């Protein structure tokens, strides 16, 4: 009895030792020979903004396919995805107008918005704190006006993603809701806590058959100015001119690289980010870092000569920003091809210092077991925060189509992400090389543990 406990104990200890030695190798490879930073530089500087349907999005597809081919992954292939094609057109113009004064303010059209008349749109403004207030004011107060949604990020949230989640209904559904009450346009405070002059774009969704009205985001400083002007002046109008439009759908692609599993080749572990970005910037942190980390995970395994038991895929999803078509297609094909999937991990919260991972829809016993078994292995790398939480937009559809899959979100430090989420300053210069590499190594470490031990913890 005592002997068997000792034997089991030492077996478990030696497995832990093998794991901890291999994790060290992963981090060494990432930090000494890592390539995500130089790859990200190419994606940002040689290709640049890559909104779905654009010529640059196609360039990014071609280049990432070539890159993974050059790394010698076992299989590199494309999945056809039909995506929306929205174009911004000329630079937007906006002014606060009162008395004889006109003050220009920075705005950008929301993705999916219609344009204004060629001469622009001028109307009175009504400020609201959200959809609830819009509803309580009703058509009498709203009709013929521009609705100004100005509820800021709640700074009390520690994870900034929660503040985004609590504010973003104003952008995503605000215009469609305001149109129901006869509004002629919508201005939304940018979805960020930082106070500056950069407006942040992002998707808005009209309702099928509903009225469409032009919608734009205003910088946080512009929003504060508009709000204070509304309080101080009697007759305040807002002028908005934008000529964005939606063109016919375009054929595009998810790009997939694969290392074949030696024991269970038809059982997959997916790691991914989204290849498309908004059009205003290089899409460095959103989500160039995620796609380049995903490629790097496979590169690390290959460089270390690691032959995974399960097939491991790096997926560059297309169209996360304004349609989610790539994620939907990946899940559809996984189901159609009868693939088994252990887990899917998404990196789409920036390339910042890794902190841990969040596991979607898991039971408390799962979290207890994973913390007991794996936290000690991840602690030396400061990426041991293993919690329940969201996973990622691109992998979310797998939940409905693949039984028993575990969906996981990579969780870097969140404090700076929304400074850079969708404005013109989401550029390569705002990514830190070591943070990016540590993130790739952390994801590789988790995938190695899943590949070796599964996620059932029996
Ligand atoms: Zn993103």
C-alpha cells in the first residue's frame, strides 16, 4: 500500500518534471529564436490595414499561407469564406455648430454604416446614456434628431474587456434602435477609457428591414466637448458628412496551418486569431499579434522536434470584425468533416504581457483540477491565472457544432488594449517584442499540456 502510493507519487512527479522541462524549452525557443515580432512587422508594414473584402486582406491571406508553407508545416490550406465588403470612402467630417461657432471634432464612420447625403447631415442633438434612456425618452424627443450615445467606460472594472462589454451595446445596436424612434443619425462615444482625439471605429448592425441611419464614433475628447456644449448652449446642432458604403460580398479565406497528430490525427487542438482588421490602422494588437502568435506556436513545436499526439492547427480567421463569417465557416466545416476537437484557443485581446487563460462554460471542479495540476507548471512564467470566462468570437461557433470541445481565451494584461482597439494608432510600434513572444510561448505551453494530458482530469 505504502509502496504503491510512493510509486504513483513518483510517477506523477516524473510526469511533472518532464512537463516542466519541456515548458522551459518552449520559452527558451520563443525568447531566443522567436519570429512573431518580425512576422508582425511584415504584416503591419508591408501589408497594413486589411478589412474584409479589401485587396490587403487578400494579400494577408496569400502571405500567411506562404509563410506557413515556408515553415514546413504538414499541411497548409485555405477555407473559402464569403465576406461583406464595406468601404469607408473619403475622410469623414464633423462639426459642433452653435450660434456663429463651428468646432470641428474627430469622427469615423462605424463599420457597416451608410453614408450621409453628399452635402452632409445637420440636425439637433440629443444626448443619452444608453438604450434604456432612448426608450424612456421615446419618439417625441428623438424624431428628426441625431442621437448622441455618451455612456463612458465604467472605470471600476478591473478587466477592461468587461467595461467594453458594458458599453458596446451603444455602438452595436444603438443606431438601429435610434432609427426606430425616428432619429436621423447617431454619434457614439468611442469605446475606450483613454481621453484623446482618436475616434475608434467598430461594427454596428442594422436590423433586417429596419431603417438605416448614418452612424459615427466621436473621440472621447470630442464627446466631452459635445456634452459640455449641449449643457452650456441652447441651440446646438451637429454636422456629419461621410460617404461609406457596402459593396457586394467578396470571396475570401481562412488560412489554416497544421501539424499532424501522431496518435490521433483526426482530433484537433486549434489556436487562432483573426487576420482581418479595421481599415484605419495596421491592426497590430487587433489582431496581428494573435495570428502571428498562432503561427509561432506551430513554429516552436516544429523547431523543438515535438510531434504532437493530436493534430494542432493555427487558424487565421477572416472577418471577425464585421461579420464573424470565418469563425462560422470553420465550425461548419469541422462539423461537416466529423472532426473531433479537444480544445480551441483564441488570442484576440492584444499582444500584452500574458497573465493566464479563461475557460468558457466549465464547472468549478474543472477549474479546481486544472489549477491543481497545471498552475504549478505555469507559475514560473507568470501565466498561471486559470479562470472561468469568455474565449473568443472566432471560436465561439464551435461550441454548438462540436460536442465536448473546451473553448479557451488567452488572457494577457488588459489595461492598454482598449487604448488601441480600432483607432488609427493600432500600429506595430505599440507592440512589445518580449510580451508578444511570451504570449506565444504561453499558448504553446498550454497546448502542449492539453496534447499530453487532455482536459478530462480523471
Ligand atoms: Zn479582434
